[in-house]
C-alpha cells in the first residue's frame, strides 16, 4: 500500500482488484517533493541499483526489494514495484517463500516481477494502443 501510494503521487488507496472499488485511506502521505524523490530512488533501484533483474526492455519500472529470514532458516523474498514508472498503471508485489538459500530478493522476486510486467504489457490494450 505504501509503494502504491508513491506511484499514486502520494495518494494512499486500499489495495484493489477492480477500478470501481477505490477507497482512499489517506489523500496525501507526504509532500510532493518527498514523493518525487522517492519515485526517482525507486527508478534508480532498477536502472543502477540492486533491483536490476526487474529491469525490462519494454517499460520503465520503479521498485524495491526485501528479504525476511525466519527462525527456521526459511526466507521470504519480495519485490514491490509499479509501471510504467513515469505514469503508473499497475503496482504489484511478488512474495516468494524459500526453504533455503539462495534467497536473493532482487534476483528471484525481481525477475518474476519483470516476467509478470512483460506479460501484462504484451496482452494489455492500454500498452498496445500507445
């Protein structure tokens, strides 16, 4: 929800599956300057940072990774992002449970995010009409 609010220029909405069910949680989570800085940082993560496995040749992506290790030694690797970065239409979180290493969030979850993104772009009328 937080990363989605950044993609929405600071407007936090309840996660949804349908456009007709928009519920605003907070109309502005931070100043415009802060939101713009965060957007640039999330794009930089993809272009020059640790999130490069999420980079697509088809659309600019903004996003961030994360890894959680549990007491039993298993992991959750995540990538949360939005696209297209300059005018987001989608925000997605990929969360994968790994029993053991390797547990690289950007490499594993970022790559899955990229594959989902490119599938949506390939089969979505919004992107194909542009």
